[in-house]
C-alpha cells in the first residue's frame, strides 16, 4: 500500500505550480539573473529556459521542481506589482 501512496505523492510533486511564463521572466530579471545562470543552475540549455519563459514548453521533473523552487523564492523577494 505504501508504494501506491508513494506513486501518488510523486505524481502530485511532478506538477509543482509555476507562475505564468511572463512572470517567470520578470522574476529572473528582477533578481538580475541571466538565462545562462538559470540554465546552468538547473543543468539545462539556455534555450530550454527561454522556452519556459516564452510559454513554448513546460519543464518536466526533476527540473520542474527545482525551477518552481527558484521561482517561489524569487516571488517572495519580488512580489508582483499591484495592477
């Protein structure tokens, strides 16, 4: 039974919430990070991060979880401006 619950937990974790693509870019730029820096930290190509920010592609595990963690930390530092 534990394996079943572990599989469900892994499925939920594989969909770590991410902000909208434009917000991903805003957060990166607010902290002064380059695409290359983010790509290096996540061990992906620069074009991959660019695709995530443009909304052309979505990250998959395990990079998705790490990217969600990065963006969550940046969102706490740089909250979205009020409209």
